[in-house]
């Protein structure tokens, strides 16, 4: 399951949630204040592996 980042519009807290992709449209409660006034944030992703492996894979 991927980790999604959210922002609470009420208390301005950023938090992460481990959830299924299908569940991302359900309202989420802020762990800090409990409101459902939250918004999904865009976040960077991580690529695993070394630079050497990445170069090798892209050359083939």
C-alpha cells in the first residue's frame, strides 16, 4: 500500500496515511484536530536502486 500525504485546512497540519489507492476518495480525519477538512497533497516519489543499476537498466 502506498503512503499518501494530506494537509488539514483547519489546523494546517501535514500528515501521512498508509492506505489503498481505492480509499483515497473517502473523507479523512486529521489526526491532530479530528476535522475532515483535509486535502490530498502532491508529493515526490522514491526510486529504489543505485545509480549504477539505473544507468544499466536505461541502456538496455
